[in-house]
């Protein structure tokens, strides 16, 4: 869910709550509301505590999700760097081809996949049918990625 949609949902619930409060205050006399406040105090204390516990768990889950995504991206970046370093042991032609494909893959992830993941969709350019990182034989600069290969 995007931030504007979540903000709109929260704003709508706040508006409904405020309208409900104004409706109760308009329909029920003030002296009726103020006669006995002790009966509801335990209930309000319980609701407040339950809300705090739920909010703590939601915050914890959000941070765990963020950390797991960050760790996954870090592991993928380390794997690409390790492949590029181990390419030095290949013959020149294979080494340059592998490094070019790794650069293409890294750019596809950074400039194509991440923005699409933000919009909850997938990209066909990061992995093609035969498993190679680039979807076409065009150099990355021809596909609009900065810096070329």
C-alpha cells in the first residue's frame, strides 16, 4: 500500500471519529455525560493498553520487514561483486562478457526493478527466458540506463 493511500485511510477514519464524537455530544446532554465517569475508566484503560501493545507489534513487524529487505539487497550486491571478482580467473573474452552481464544486471535491478517494485509490478528486463541477466543484446546505454556498460 502506498503512503498517500494509507494517509487517506487514516484521515477518513479520523474524520469519521470526529463526526461520531460531535454527533454524540449533540444528541446527549452534557450533564448526562459528566454524571459517572468512574464506570468507564477501567474500560478506557484496557483499550489504551491494548492499542499500545498492537502499535508496538506493528512497529516491530515493520522494522523486521525493512531489515530483511535491506539484508536481502545487501546479500545480492555482495554476490554480484564476488562474481565480478572471480571473473578475473576466466579467459579474457569470457571475463569481459561476464562482467558486462553483471553490470547489465546491476543496472537492471537498480534502475528498473526497484522503481517497479515500488509500484508493485515486475520487470521483464532483469532476467530473460534463457537465464541471462539482460533481456536483449542491446548495450545498457541504448536501453536508457546511465553510464552504459
